[in-house]
C-alpha cells in the first residue's frame, strides 16, 4: 500500500475525456515508428497513448502504479502490468521502444526511474519522454497546483531531465515544443 494518495484512481473513469491525446504523429516520428519488437508505455495509465502504437510495433504493454488507471486500459484490451517505474518487473533490454507521456514529474525517484528505463531498453532502442516544461510560467502554476493538491509532483527543467538520463547511460536530444518538451533517449 503506497504512502501517497492515489489521485489517479479517482479520475481514472473520466481521464480519457479530460486529457485526450490528440495527434500521435509527433510521438510516432520521435519514436521512429514503425518498429519491430516490444514497446513499453511507462506510466501509461488508461492506455490513451498506448492505443496509437498497436499497429506500429510488434507488441505493447502498459505499466503503471494506479490500479484504477490500469482497469481502464484493460477495458481497451491492452496488456497491463501494475508496478513502479523505479523497479520495473522486466528483464534487461526487453523493449525496442519506450514512451513516457506526462509522467516523469510524478515519480518518487526520477534518477532511479531513468536508470531502470534504460536498463529495460534494448541496445538499439529508443525512449521518448514528453513532459511539461517548468521553465514556462504557466507550467510553474500547474506545478504549484499539483503541490497544493498533495500530489508528489516534481517538475524538472529540460536540462536536468537530460542530465539524469545521460548519467544513467543514455544519449539525449531535447526538443522544445510550446509548453512541453520531448527527451529522445538512446543507449550509448
């Protein structure tokens, strides 16, 4: 039983309507899809993004801590695993592609999660992370609101996220896009 309150369990039934994933084109480009092999949606919740990958990879799995969110993903016939990104229940080098959309700031130990994600990424694999850019004033307000809601959010500026993945053994290319940024990570 986690020591934090599972806000996502409460919003899970309505999450996809509140936070729709509009156009997967950019994500598919950054992930270099199509690709053979397994893909992992790290912190993928309801599978709202995972659904867009089904035809572009060999197979896909969603991993998330929230049982409520995963219940919604199962309703979409997505394979799911409940677990923490800081301790992934997968072998080394299993995934050809890993995506993480709007999740990194929710993790307890971001450095450990970066190391775990690179551990399960295959040698020629690619990890793409999308996060809100806390360097933007509007995102600082979002970060404050999440703190006030007692969420365990820790928004990091893009260069710090880049450094975490580089220290874990990745080569990182940052792409800034409005209020968001993408970190495209490959193993070195």
